[in-house]
C-alpha cells in the first residue's frame, strides 16, 4: 500500500529545456547541437500538424459557411501565418514557433472580437487555436530548445512536498475546464447561437444577467472572455514538468496571473449580480466557485518559485536569465516522491491537495459568508443594508477559501476586519429589519471568533513558515 510520502519509482521525466546558445557541462558544442537536432526530430509531427491546421483554417470559411466578413478574413490571414511561420519553425527557427502560438491565442479572441454569428466559426477557432498553442509550445516545449535533464532537487529546499507535480496541477486543470465549458455555454447565448440560457433555480434570471448593462459594458462577450481565460489557464497548467517551480519561473508566474486575477474578477461579477442587477445566475456562481477553489490549489507553487528566485539572486545568479531559463539550487526537500497515477486511490487523492487543509473554523467562516449572501432574500433586507450583506458575504467566502491554502492561512485575518464592519454597519445602514440587524451582529461576532484559530499546518515551507500566522 502506497503511503503519503512513500518513495515511488518515477515515471520517465520529460527532459528539461537547454537554450540553443549554451552547452551543458561535459558536452561539446557539436554534441549539444546534435542533441538539439535529435530532440527536434522527435517532435516533427507537431510541426507538420500545425501546417495541416493552417490549411484547415484557409478552407474553413467556405466549408462552414461563415457569415461574418471579419471572421472570414481572420481565418484566412491566420491560416497564412500558420503556414508561413509553421514552415520556418519546422526548419528550426525558434521565434517562428512563438508566432504560431500567438496566432493560436488570436484565434481564441477572434470570435469574440467579431461577435461571430456562426456557432461553427466559434467552435472551429476555439479548437484550432487551442491545438496551435499546444502543438507549438506545450508539447515540444519552448520552440527551438532541447529538453534535457536540469540537475537539482525535485522538492523545494525546506519543503515537505513538491507543489508542481502533475497530481497537484490535475485538479486545477480540471476546474479550469469546468469553468470553460460553463462560460462557453453562456457565451453561446450572448452571441446568439442558442435561443435561451438554462438556469435550474432562478428561471430567466441568467438571461437577464447576461444581457444586463453590466455585461453590455464590455466591448466583447464577457462570458466568452471568461471562456478564453479558462482555456489559457488550462493550457498553461500543462506546460513544464514536475520541477517547473525552478525550471520555468516565468510559466509559474503566468499561471498565477491567470488564476488569481480571474478568481478576483469572478467574485466581483458575483458581487455585482445582486447589487447592480438584482438577480442571480446559477451557472455564473458555479463557474466562480470553480475559479475560487483554484486559488488555494495554485498559490503554493508561486511561493516555491518566489523562494527559488530570491535564493538564486542571493547566490549571485542573474535575475532575468534565471526567470526566463530557470536553474538549479543547492539542497532540496526530503527525497520523497509523489505517488504516480498507477498508485492506489488512497495515495493519489491526498497528493492532489497537499498544502490545502480545511480547519473547522475556516469551514464555519465559509458557511457564514454564504449565509450572508442569501440572508437578505430570506430576512427581507433591502437598500444599503442588503448590499452590505451581499458584498461582505462574498468577500468573507473569498478570503476564507484563499486561507484554505496553508501558505496563505493569514488571509483569514481579513475576516476579522469584515466582522468589525458587520458589528458596526447595522446602526447606520438603511433597509435592515430588526431580525437582519440581529443577524449581522451574531454573524459578525462568530466571524471574529472563527478568525482567531490558525488551524493545523501539516506541511513545511522553508522561510515562508514565519508568515503562516
């Protein structure tokens, strides 16, 4: 039976990247060039597939009957770019692969920019754009760079687990796809591809939210923009091996910038629903919850990457070179390996959430935040008193969930500030009944009490331990 920190034989690791202008220790320039060429040959199929996708784009407008001139010319131009720069990438022009990747990102944007009237055009550009990103960057690695072993520890020094393993990233990628499929469905209604948007609890409220002034304030479909962000987040989760906290700091940072701001945006949109629109959208709430849960699951890798960059800088290594190309570091955590996907469920399950715990005070705080969000409807609260409960409730849920991660456990102290507001606000806000006032006072007091205990910390995080208070 595999145990939590049992040693397992690792799967064969994908070899990390070696810049073309550098040779590795003990390797002559000729041997290094031969290694790069051999690596390039292994991924020739990705370059040829990209060329095929370029032809596909050129023929898509007539095949699928595009109804938008903007979409027609976008696919034709994108197909031409993929053929041109895909060919250059085939002949080992590293920068050309990035042009193919950027073209793929544009294809994710194009249906939103041109408000594609055809569902086929939207689907086609989404699928082809995602494939181009994967085949130009994710699968072969950074274009023009060979994959080879970069010496150094698997686990960050002073840590008791590796935050970059595939098991750690798996739940984040899965939640990103949950958000993507929901957001794509909502975008289909905004773009006019389907006649109605289903909601199991609030009837036509979802449709009214999607056509509200808040949604129309965006120059493109806000649901479509969310779908695009979720897709980029899922794809970025695939890149790099289990040591990317030190081999690809730039990717970890980009991943974090996709997770955290998107999570904050999702919560803001949820807050705006009852305050600005006066309605709820069930699917919007589900997508926001998926996004929010991703934050505590992803933040530990960012901390590990940040510690690596600080230590590298102290060791005199150039910052930007290390940031873009990665490096090694002395030491490392205990020689423990995360269970692989062939291990028992009892070993795989916990490994997916190492670094995330839910002490009962945080569970209660999360429940109190949810209650505040729904209390105005049940207690008859109106006006600014209702807006206060909606706003504070969403913020309490947000910071409580973020505090599920042990490295961000200190985020729970924000709830203490919100509790002070709840204790004071009922006396000068308008629209609160006696019952609502008593509710805020009780919830505020309970929230303050629940903010005090830190809860058990199961893992170690080197110098970051001092900030877990």
